């Protein structure tokens, strides 16, 4: 008698062996090593362009050692500014995510709504957001409002687009399964359409996260909040470009950390995606 038995329909799958689970949870060395290698290559190229070959004037692009010294000397100013910019970035991103997902759901629910408002959304997204900066100060005043508004203007469109696309491209076999089970609209949305759209929604969220950091910095250009954008203008205005570049590097570091956190949330919230898609 053959030892292979045919699995019964609907029978629960056997859990994977513990060794396989440990292999999946282990972090490959390349996950950390390759980004560090890329960082070393970028810093080496930066040093070569500025200090090695002197292709760029140090006022325009200071060498990495000068930026490092400035960062160490101004941590009492730049670290609190980093906290302010991080909070503005996260708050604006969460606001954009909530509103963007709701707008995307509205566009996906009605083709008439999509035809009415999609051109307006494209038009707003096409306008250079920095052009709104001086107008935001007049419209909403100083403080947090212009920063959050700028983050929202930069972030909402990719979230709206990914949500609408995900909800309108449900796999035909899943949609047919819901209809065959006589699922209501809400049941079909909650059990079929939304789970199928979540990978696409997270694509829009990951596109919007770096844009949120850009929006926060641009908003701080026109705000009295002493975040990193404010500090970049101040130090650049007095000719201290090394400290201004140190603030720019902190913005880049913040963006990397927030993007990595969002990717971790995606892996935790959508465990089936990696199991049902081909890995590179």
C-alpha cells in the first residue's frame, strides 16, 4: 500500500516542520549586508567626488567628514528637529492614508463617481506642490496645519489610485466564488474584495511614505515649527552648508526607517502574499 494519501477536501493543512519555520524566520545575511555595502559605496563615491578628485566645490557639497563633524556638533538642535519632522511625517501619512483609502473606495464603488472626480484628482496631483507653499501660510496660517496639508497633498493620490485599482481588479475566480455562495455586498467586500486589494493598497502606501517625508520638509519651509526643513533653511541661509546637509541626511535616514517599518507591517498583516507569490 502506498504511504501517500490523498488530502480530503476542506481538511486542514498540516503545519510546516519547525525547522522550516525557523528557516523562514531567520534573517538572511544579505538583508543587512547588501544595504550596508551600498551605503559604503555611496559614501566612498561621495568622498571621491568632493575630497579625492575635487569635482564639486565644498560649499555646494561638503565632504562626508565635514558633514559628520557638523552632525556631531549640532545634535542638540538636529535631534529635536528630527523628532518634530518624524511626528509631522507620520501624522500626515496617517491622515492621507485614511482619506485616500476612503476616496479610493468611493471611486471603486461607482463608475459615475470615478468619471466625475478622477480628472480633478489628476489635476490636483499634477500641480507642483511647492507652488502651494506660500498660499498655505495665508490659507491656514503657521504651525502644524501647512505641514500636514503639504504632506496630504503629496501623499493622497498614490493611495487613492492603488485603492481604487485594487478594489476594481478582484480576481474573477474569487468574485465568482462569492456569488456562488450568495454572499451579500458587505460579505463579498469584507471577505473577498478587500483582502484581494490589500497588496495593491500597500503598494500605494509604500509609494506615499517617502512622499510624506518630502511634504513634511517642504511644509516646514513655510512654517514656524523648528523641524529639519526649518533647520535646512536656517543653516543654509548663514552659509553652514555642512550642517544643512547633515539635516538632509537625517531626513533620508528617517525615510528609510519609516519605509522599513511599513514593510514590516505589510509582512505581518499579509502573511499569505509571500506564500502565494513567486520570490525573486
